[in-house]
């Protein structure tokens, strides 16, 4: 039997929302004072931990001594400490509270994963941030408590460190925690996916059963989403591949025998009923050839798509627009394994305007002006300047101290006295052959400019990555492109794409080209499905589907080999880009 609908007292929902919004008002009105309290709390409880003692903080809890004494660090600086904890040293090294587990962060170009020690109580902070999202959203879209969210959420199987601590991605940790599994009934965390399907470590079974339940409950669905845009699109692609099997299950009320996990079967069977009419409808929509607007066709009550499309994820906006008939794309939050940072208080804004207000109770935040390496230049949350770019530095309750997150943020404005930030990019993703350094944003802009040449052919870029090929002399930039189709596109068009990319890259790049320190840029067209294979490979190495982001630059030889093994054609820039020597 399907679950009986649960009733929620609308007054209670309204009252809870009001309290959460008041909380946001309060903390954004007084960020500096709260930050001072947070720092003092972190430093007093950690007064005797080895790391702070080693640097000579001597129990001080004030900002000034902290800033004078403690260095700004990167992951490599604390790697020896992290390794000791991983090996089983339980003495208070970074934090006075016991380390409960390691959160593995999805590395990008370098391939290696980071291991972030965390403590039990951080789960409470993450829950708090999640609890702010729907009260904010409900100000703009009323009635969301009257239906369900179809969210594709996944875990991955976890490992243990030699010392016996679990090591897993932050979302796996959260979904497996009682905060998620035993959440009290709340109309805003009422998902179409049963917990058992979300918690199934087999990605096929998890995806299949989540989509099946989403189809069964299709008219209840008011919002759809995943963590990142790429994960959501992967779900739609899965549906494209498997809809006839899914429709068979809906028609007959029986479940695909490939779903072997007993708890998943039981959970799905509580929702699945033989429904030939629904099966026929889904089949006719999926079989129509065009998948434009498939979201609104299959889930007609959907008000928005909840996925992160900021940063490199902006690449997916056209695809999401296509599938959703341009429903609002909503980016609700900004978070990482190190710390959950903030929320978008204006969630219906356009993706290019998304900004996140950092929640000052989550951690102590500092900001390093971009291109500065001087620790003395760090500014506090309340003192950042509008329009300026900063690298985010955090001091967390779990023991990270003045840790460079590696994200570049731009101050977009202020809510009360609290700044909100555009996510600009991850700082460390670069292509470099000589003195040139191309970051993710520059690369993306160049790709965007180049793909306009494909428009007349009705082709679009579905995925891309890059590689600094230094096997020849001089080295050159290689772009791997996967296209919606590449038939009937003359080679000269791809050559124009190469040149347009080069013209769009920095003057240092073009100067190097003029002096032949960099060879002509190359575009390698790969066969359809290559980037899915790349993702499967990353997942086989331990990345999680939720957190997987296509690396915009690859270095890891097996990944480069994989891309090269699926080459369809390759093109070079026919001439040197314009460069005005000054
Ligand atoms: P991970 O620790 O693997 O979950 O990755 C965290 C990183 O993902 C952050 O430091 C950001 O670079 C990126 N990220 C997280 N949330 C967002 C967001 N809302 N917009 C853009 N990038 C994000």
C-alpha cells in the first residue's frame, strides 16, 4: 500500500518558517559579533590541542593574537597531522572533540582525494543549514508543503582508515546519519525517493528505484533536483535509456529483477502499483522523439529545478533549460566537506546572479584578497568590500585553522550587515604550458565563445575538459569536446572554434603563442558517451555521484588515455591568435 498522506498543521509550518527567517534576520544583522563569539568558542575549547600549542597560541582566544600567531594553511600543511589521525592517534591533535570520521572531498584535476577530519556535532550544523532552505524558498513559492520533492540523492560505499574511522563523502555521511534517516515528518523533506533507495550503495539499483518512485508519484512532485546539475542530468539520461523497462514495472506492478537489494525492493513495492494508464502515458511521452520539456511533461506540477548551476556547473544550464522548458533553476546552498557555508536568500534569481549569504554561526570566516599571499591582508566577514574577489579561509569547530578552501568568491552585496557572494571558481584549476595560467573561468569563457560556430549546424557541446599536452615541443592546450552530434560539420568550422578559443584566452597565452612557446590549440572530438565513461571511471575510483563534477582539466594519465581512446577527430588552430605587443 502507498503511504497514507500525513497531515501537517499549516500553522505549525508557518510558525517554523517564521522562526527560521527571524534567525536569518538576526544573524545577518550582527555578523561581526557572532564571528567573534564563534572564534572565541572554537579557540577556548581547543586551547590545549596540539596544533594550536605547536604554533604558540597559548590559550589566547582573541582575534588579534589569533591572527598574529596562526598561519594561513593549505591541505598539505596539515597532511602529517591528518595521517596520524587516520592511523589511529586519538590524542587531541587538531580538535579537542573526538574525530568521528573523515570526509573525503572530491578532488578535481589532481585526482587525489582529500580527507577532512570531522566531529559528530558538525552534523547538527549541517542540519541547521538545510533547515533554512525551505523557509527561504517558501517566501517565493508558496504551497511547497502540499506535495513532494523528487530528489536524486546517492551514497557511495565507504572505506575505513587504518585507525578504524569511516572515510566517506560528506553527503554519504549525512544521509547515513540519524539526522537524515530518522528525520521527523516534515512536509519539506517529504521526498519521492524512499530512504532505502537513497541509501543503496549500488548506483544502478539506487537510480532505477528512485526514478521509478518519482514516476509513480509524478503528480505529487512539486520540485525536482539533485545536488549538482550534472547528477540531475545523469538521472534524465538514465531515464532516456531505461524508460521502457520502467514503464513495464509501472504497467505490471512488478519490479525489475535487477533490483536485488531486499530493503530497496520492499520500499519500492510500498509505492509501486499496477497502473497501465500511467505506464502508457509515460511511454508515449518518452517515446515522442524529442525530450524537450520532459520534466514538465512527466512531472506537470514541478515549480522549479533545485540543482547547483554555479561555478563550472553553469555549463549545464542550456541542457537543463531544454529538459525543463526553462523552469527556474534554483541554487539553494553553498557547502563543502570542510564546512557548510551559506544559503541563497534570493533563490529565484537567474543562475548568473546567484549569491550565497554565509551563515556566521557555521565557522569563523576570513577572506584573502585575490592575488595576495600576505596573511596580514586577510579581512573578516563584516569587512569585505563590494565587488572585490577573495579566497575563502575557514576556521572550523572540527579543527581546521585558517584553512584555504580554494574557492574564489566575489562580494555581490549585503543582506543587513552580512555580505553575500557570487561563487567565481575554484582557484587551483589551471592550464599552463609556459608563463600562461588559464583558470576555469577563462577556459569556460573561451569555450563559450568558440561553440557559437556550431550553432548554424544545430550542434551543441554536451561536455568538455582540457589537458595541457606537453608531450611535444612546444606544448599545447588540448580540448576534449563531446557534441550532441558532429555530422556535416566541415573541418574548417572546428578550426574556427580553435582560433576563437585562442583569441579569447589571456594576453599572456597569446603572447606565448606569438613567440611559439605554446603550440596551436587542439580540439579533439570524442565519441558520444565518453564523459559518462569518465564519470563511471571516477566513481570506480571512489568519487561519489552526488559530488562528482566533470574536471575541467585532466592530468591523470588513465583519464587522458580513456579520452584518447574514444577520439572521433581532431583539429588544430590554423594560425596564431591576434596579439598586440605593447
Ligand atoms: P566537496 O568538498 O567535494 O563537496 O566540494 C566542495 C566544493 O564544491 C566547494 O569548495 C566548491 O568549490 C564547490 N561547490 C559547492 N557548492 C557550490 C555552489 N553552490 N556553487 C559552486 N560550487 C560549489
